[in-house]
């Protein structure tokens, strides 16, 4: 198992280091598919679980909709509705997905 983790980190490092050689735009899609989307999917699942636990606090305070938007809707949109390799919508604070 340890060897797999080391090989994975080496592969990620090689991909990240080769970015300037291939151009940033060309590397966005493979990095997005191999790293960012799976991590975002895990974040969506964890956010949903955290939302369920947080209902104990958000129902009495009346903030269920805001909590759902932050913990479920935003990660879902980032994972499933954003075009592959497109990170500009995330980095611009006023822009929504």
C-alpha cells in the first residue's frame, strides 16, 4: 500500500512539473479529471453528511437553505456542472458556477 501511495505522489509531481512544458491550458483537463474531480466528489459526499449532522443546528437558527447551498449545492456544481479544466469561475469571487 505504501508503494502505491509513493507512486501516486510521484506521478502527481511529474504531472505538475511538466505543466510549463505542455502549456497550462493543456494540462488543466488531465489534472481536473485525475485529481480535482475525484477530490471534489469526496467533498460533495462529506458535505452532504456534514449537512445532515448540521441540521440539528441549522433548523432552529433558520439557516437550512444557506447551509445546504454551502455544503451541498456549491460542491455539487463544482464537481458536475463546471466544464473540464475550467477553474476561472472558482477563482473569481463574484462569479458563480
